[in-house]
C-alpha cells in the first residue's frame, strides 16, 4: 500500500542523479552497480498485464527488501498526515518515522508503518479527493529517482515499461503495479491494504500520481480516457472529476486503473534523455544493493547513536533529542530490549576502533574520532574489550 512505486535513493534532480550513478551516494552504499535490467517481456497488444523479469537485481535483494518501503514515500505521507491534522503524538508512535532514520535515504521502513500512516490519513480525511490531494503536493522530484525514471524515456509508455522492474526497490513486493493495453496504456495498482476506507485513499493517490507524472512528462494537460476505482462511489464526485479532468470515472470496478489514449501514451517526451535513463537505472541497481531495512526495534536508536558519535557527542541526551524522546523514555526503551545507552556506545566504539586500527590509524586519531577523553582512555577500553593493547590489533594496511 505504498502508493506508486517510488524510489529510495538520493536524487531530487536529474543532474544529481548523473553524479550519484557514477560515485558514492552514501557512506553505506558499498554495493556494486549492476547492469540495467532488460525491458519487460510480453506484448501490450494483447491487453494483458506485462510480466517483468528483473535482470539487474542481484540475487536475494528482493527478498531482503520485501515488506519495506522507501523513506521518500514515508516523508510524503508524514507531511500529508500533519496537514490532515493527525496529532504529533500519534505520528511519534509509528515505527521508523524518526527524523534521524528518515535522513538515511538508503534506509527502508517497515510496510506496517506505512499502513499505519495511510490509516491515520484516511480516518482524519475520509472525503473523496483526500488521496488525490497528496499527489497534488508531490511535484516532480518529490519521489527522487523514480520520478525521473518514469518521465525520461522516449515515450510515456516506454518510460513506465523501463521503470517497472524497479517496483520492488521502492515499495513492498505485495503491492501490484501493472501495465497493459491494446494501443492505449492502462496503469493498474493493487494495494495490500484490506480496509476499504484506506484503500480508497491509497488508490486515489496512486492514480492521481500517475496522471500528474504523465502531464509533467508530456508537458501537456492530459485527460485520461478512463479512470476505474474498486471502492464504492462517494456521495460527491466533484473533487475527483476536477482532479482527473473527466467524469468518465467508474466505481465498484474490479480493479483500480487509469487509461491513457494511444496518442498520449506514444507521443515523444520533451524530457527524453536515454543517457540519463541508463544512469538512473544503474543508480537504482546500486540502491537495491545498498538498501538497509529497518527491522530491529533498536535500529533507529543505533542509527541516531552512530550519527551522534560521528558528530563527536554521543551523549544520551543528544541521542534522545534526535529521537524526540526524553532521556528517561529512551532508557526505558533500551531496558525493555535488555541493553542500555552505555552498552550500545561501548559496542559501537569497539567495532569502529577495530576497523580504524586495521586501516592503520593512530590511537590518538581514533581516540578523537570516537569521542574518548584521550588516548589513554581508548587504550584502557581496548584492553577491556580484548584483553590486549591496541598495538596488537591486526592491520590490513599502514598509513604513512
């Protein structure tokens, strides 16, 4: 129920995408860039949904990302929830929505968190058009790389077909994204939500999102030839008619779809850029390899602690502030998982000290980087961890 397939990585502009595809995009982005996947197989002339073979996705990556969604989509829904009047206390209880977690653009948020955000929005704004309003607040670039993948191909249909294999990268595998058509182009979406009040908002957003991207890609105010929703017709359809520009909107349909005329689906796009499209797909492969699912309940704390240590101040109060908790609340949270701030900081310092020693750094440098009071404090800690002084640690290379 993640809404349209969007991307997880870092590019809010095509120029940034070019740079990101050819160099490091994050300190954790250590995977290799794979080949761009082949185009989806299957003929659109049959009217059947196309079958996609994700050639560029490394083995095992898809299953690792199953049940997770991108930080970009979560950010978009958090903004929508706040505009809908959802209380901050309610939002704070949604796992994985801490600002420190969402700043890591390779982090993957649990699907259940996204479901909860959709629920909060749906019940705060149950009127028709509330889902479409979220798309109205998502201009090109909001969803980063995905936005450019679907707008830089030779045609709208080509762009979507080339991007389709990356659907799992940006949303849970259970969310269905189908392309079909007999001359025209139909985009279908199947959310995994089972609450009708929620699915209506989700699918409004998805179809309105694709209409907006189609208009941005073509530079023209496209009008779909047909819009179909699986939910019941609202009492007042005027908001949806305004959004989609047509009253040819079906309800109680067997699927949620938006269909474009063949002339619109196959018209050359002014934004077409084959070289950029290739770079974007390579970048998407890199993100797939490097994505970090946030599954452990301690992951947000550990990310915040690592960031605080990087800044030279891993104090409990600083980490708690990043997580929007009081010191006492954070301590209780850690205690329920049989750990503590001091234990976690000690573990993190041990890991980093071992790695830095292996790289050939001096104990003075390491002590400074790990926020020890001095070199002596590091040596004492290292002896406690290993029973030996730092000088005995294995080194893979020596610095001059």
